[in-house]
């Protein structure tokens, strides 16, 4: 039963995916997976930092299941870039057929991606991107982080842009694609408005991290000295809510909050009036990643980039969809 539900969820997720980008042919698909045989895939996950990550891991494990013809070697690196690179190296040594990576940070991938290429093992990226040349991987599937930041920033500009507004930012993992791109998108959307960024610090995409950083901001500026929080994900927004309440403030009123992900707990806080706006980031990328692996191993040409389609929610809109959300 549970499996049936999850399969439905995974299918829903893949329906919301649209292929774009330049069509390129796959690189280094060596056909090592005999057709009809089991495909051994190493998946290097970031860790388990957030609700988004749990939904993504579940989607990946469901898609790369035995029933679907895969033998999945799963590694979660606890958000340590060196440990993640070591995991990829171990996949190469094990001679897996393909490697899937959700790269913790953008930089530092050239060496190990070259090693995979030399070993003729294709690499598919899911979720986050890397700064390496795109010759070093076959394809990427994920969300448009810059657009997410822009959508959040556009909401802030439309809601507060004409009024002097003190903004603090809870950043995601330093050096990660979503932290970099969401900051860029948000900053460009609030440019020329009266929103002033008074502080910005990483909360590592975790609830605890968001809480600690927000506690620091509240000590420094007080509840009255902060008007708006931009959290790079829902988990940090949820941590910030705890910090604001502990400081005697009312989140969503004294201090407004905008965040990204639209995971269940975030959406619940939005419905409860503690968050003011959420931009969705679809974590259900498993089916699409599994299809890419199969196509690449079959030497079929694949799109280099596939973007998920994301929505955004006000408090009223969230109330209408909360019960039907798949994650
Ligand atoms: O927003 C955050 C997670 O890479 C898009 O990572 C992902 C981000 C997501 O920890 O919650």
C-alpha cells in the first residue's frame, strides 16, 4: 500500500518535469549494463539536512529500486564535500555502471569527474549543479534556483518595496548551487526597492542552524529592528520561527518570513500564518534521474539539463493545497 502511494507520488513528481536546454548526446555511456541485467548505480546524496532532502532521498530510492532493475549503492555524506568526493571515488573503484550525484557544493569536482570519465562510468547530476565543464557529466535534472530566488524577491519587492524594510537572510550551505543562485535571484529582484539587507549568514539549510543564526540576529537588532527574513529553505524558516517566538515576537506579523521548498512543515507554518510566502522546489526527481541513467547507458541522446516546474504559495493558496501535497 505504502509503495503504491509512493509510486504515485514519484509519478506525480515526474509529470511536473519539463525538459529544456540544449539537446546533447550522452558522454561515455559504455553500455556496461547488459540490457535486461541489473544496473548498479552509486548515488552520492548530500546528507539529511532538511525535509526537502528526506523527500528527495525517498524519491530516489523508490525510482532506483530492485523492481525497476537497479542495484542502488546509497551514500549520504552528512554535508561534508570531502566525504562526498570520497564516496564517488569508492563507486568508481567498485566499478558501478553509473554514478548519480547531488553535489553538496559547486566547486572541486574536476578531478573525480575526470576519474569517472577515464573509467568510462557516466555521471548524472540530480538537484544541485557543479561549476565543472559540462563535458564531465552526462546530464543534470533539478530545479531553477535562480528563478526561485527571483520569485521570492519579487514577492518581497511587491509587498514591501515602497516601505523602508530591514531584511535579514538565512543562507543555505556556503558554496552550494541553491545558496548561490537563490541569493543572486532574490538580490536582483529587490534591487532599487527600499528593502535593505542588514545581515546575511549561513544556517546550513538546517532547522537548528536557522534557529541559531536568527537568535544571533535578534540579539543584535531586536525584534523591532528586523522586518523581513528571507530563508533559503523552509527548515531554516522553521528554526527562525522558534527563535522569534522565544524572543517574544510574532512570526509572520512582527517579522515577516519568505522561504523556499514548500515541504509539509513549511506549508503548515504558512497556513498557520507564521510564514508569509513560500516558493516551491520540487524534490521528486527520482524517476527522471533513473530514466536519464537508463538512456545514457543505452547510448541514447539526452537533454543536458532538465528543469522541474515550481509554483509559489500565499497563505490562502497554501490552505487550499496543503492536504493534497505529495511531500
Ligand atoms: O532547498 C534544501 C536542501 O538542494 C534544492 O537542499 C536543494 C536544497 C533544498 O537542503 O532544503
